[in-house]
């Protein structure tokens, strides 16, 4: 390796320059972004061939004195060369031995994310359970169950898990669960599907924009289950914040209009502004409640009494057990049900 190569290692909060070098040489997690300069050559006669180029790094033609990452990932030194990998693998658990993991690429964890520990990644595959906190910008796959009772699990894409128990789970895409969802708060920008056996949703609150499909909803031991459909939970949060801002602006204008001595021209402008704000509110609410008729709840086996179904502004409380297969949907401003095969 040329002695005229200066490494520009990413800074890590609380870690000294010397410690970062040890991290680099030991293969520990050091995040870099696509296009980030990793090393630079020193000396007027520096030759780009002196760079120890490994995988996913390159020397840009416009500046042959620097070595650059071609991907988001972690940088490491191996076999005398500098590499960047978009994948980082943890062979065991996320616990005291690893600490929290913050990774810009795709993370593979062979074990469990233990309670009180945090994982952040672009995408993640967790082989065991999730007991702690997990945030992914894209998809999340959990080989075991999500049992994160004191924490939250959020996926910016689709989420797959074996089961969800007493947890708060959110996914901007679809949520697919193999066995069951029990006593949990689950939100999906797409659909929630419990496709395997026993395929049960019991207790808690579930909210999906498109629909929910399961074998059984509710239970005979009266665990209350609430299903909400047709409205994107994340869009509603944003719109309600905006509507609150509009309401605050309206209240301010109404206070100004209480001034009896306000000139006519100014009063007219403020009253016109009130109309515009009302129109904005109407448009936002229409966007929120659009396409409610496409929302569905499909149950193969049984819906137990005590289940509450909400589609938009419409609510249906199940007063007695209903045998499936059955489908609930909104038609003519009323929640209907039909048999399906």
C-alpha cells in the first residue's frame, strides 16, 4: 500500500481519530454515503494506481487524486484494500456486545434485537425476534416475532413478521404476518394480511388504508378489537396538523374582524381569506376520505362479537358472532357484508 494515501475516515460521535482507525482496520461499522471521498493522494506526482481500490470504490476521472464510494454502506479494510459494502451482517443479537446499530445500507441480523436496543437501517432482515426499537427507511423482515412492548417498530416500506404481540408497529406499505396479531397497535399505509395458521387478529387497534385479511377477527373471551379502514393513517396525521394550522389562522382573523373600526377594504380581504381557508380545509378532507369504497375486511373463519369496524366516518359494531368467509365494505354510505368464496 502506498504511504502517500491519506484515509479520510467518517467521524463517529465520541470516538477519537485513533479509535476510528482501529474500527476501520477491525471491520467495525463506519457509515459512508455514495459519492463520499474515502481517501486522497499526496504529492505532486501521485499516481491513482497507488490507491488500494477494493469493491464499490472508484477514482473519478475529473479528480484522479481522490478515492470515492460508489454506494451507501460501511467502509472497511481487507486484504490490503479499501472496500465499501451496502450490506452489514451481525452474526448474533443486537445487545450490549454490539450496541445500537445505525446503518445507511441493508442490515442483516442473525439473532434478536434485544429490549432497549435500537436498529436503524435502509432495509433490515432480523432472523430472530424484535424486542427493542427498529426503524427502516424501506422494507423490514422479521423471522421471529415482534414483541416490542415498550418500544416501536416502524418500516418505511413493507413489513413481514411471524407474529406481532403487544407491540406498536407501523409500515408505510403492507404488513404481512404469518401467525397472529394480538393486543397490538398496528398501522399500515397499504394492507394488513394475516395469511397463515391460525391467522388470528385479536385485541388492540388495527388501521389500514386498503384493507385487512385474516382467518379470525376477535375472540370468545371478549378482547375488544377495533379495525379502521379506508384512510391512510400517516396522511391523516399530516392533514390534521395542517388543518389545525388553518384553524389557528382563522381564529386570528376572526379576532381581527371583531374590530368594528376596521376599514371596509381590509375587512373584505380578511373575509375573503376566511373563505380561502375554508376551501383549503374542504380539499384536505376530501383527499383524506377519497376512495373509501375500495377498503375491505375479509375474514375466512369467524368474526366474533365485540369487534368494531370503522370505514371513514361509518362504524359497525358486531353484536353477534358471524361465520365466514365474509367480506365487509362500504356501499351507499353504509357498511355492507357479503359472503365470498
